[in-house]
């Protein structure tokens, strides 16, 4: 039976790199996949790019109003936005074995529901990769819904500068840590950057900022 998986971790935990490797493993075995990324993540445009440099094109750049279940089924059948993707005369096309989602925290709760339906009603496995919380330590709505619905959770660890396991995504603007502002601000845009910190280092930086 197909399942909905959520692999989460702080920044620099290798989420995108793991997605790219998983995509390669499926395709190496002749299995079809569909890679989805929210359009909210403007970094690298229509590709999944790992910090180590590996990249893979995105099949669906999802906007908040998009029905991800419908788009996946269209991609499987070669209809809708995917008409002409292949020639039916070439023979039957294999079904999609797995949907891989990068930056899943930016999806809407409704889109997470659609991915759940895709797994349970259409028997297409879904693996979502994303952050648990934003830079204010608040859970993203998409991530919250994944914790409510996913069959499996897998935490991808990364290290804080002190050597402890990092839990929090801390935002810098011009080199200074900030703890208020818009939820979405993409790493690398303007003077914005992020650092993954453990709870103790996070509290230390927050106290310094107040």
C-alpha cells in the first residue's frame, strides 16, 4: 500500500540532496517519478538544487491554487497541462511510482490533503521533504498537516556550530540575527541568509537581539 512520508530537518540537513538521490534510485530501476516544488521557493527557479551543487529539474512548479492530485494524474495519463508529453503510439506508459516534493512546508494544507489522497486512493507513494518550523520557531501550516496525516516521519539531522544537533532555522539580515518579519524570505535573496542552531545557541542569539 502506498504511503505518505515526511522527511524533515533544519536547513543544511541534506533534504534536497536526499530527494535528488532518491529520484536517481527510482529512475535507475526504470520507475517513473514526478518531482514537485512550490513556486513560493524562488531559489533556483524550476530546479531542486542541493547545497553541495547537485540539481534536478522540477516537473511541477506548484502554485497555492494548484490541485496536486489532479496534476499528478494528468502527468500520469499525459492529459491537461501534460498533453503531448509522449506519443501514445510508442506504447503504454508506465504509471508514476512516486511523487517527490521539495520544500513541502510551503504547500497549503489543502495540497497536503491532496497528496494524502494520492497515496491512499490512487496508490502512488509520496515523499515530502521540508522544514518543520520557520525562523520564529513556529510550525509551517503545510508541515503541521503532514505531521497530522503522514504514515512515516524521518528526521534528517544536522549540526549546530557548537557541535550539538541543530533544531532551529535562524535568519540573518546583513549578518545580524533577526527574530521577526515575513515568514517567507528565501536564502540568498538580498542580504538574507540562514544558520541552523541548537536550542541553546538559538536562545543565546535571541537574548543578544533583545
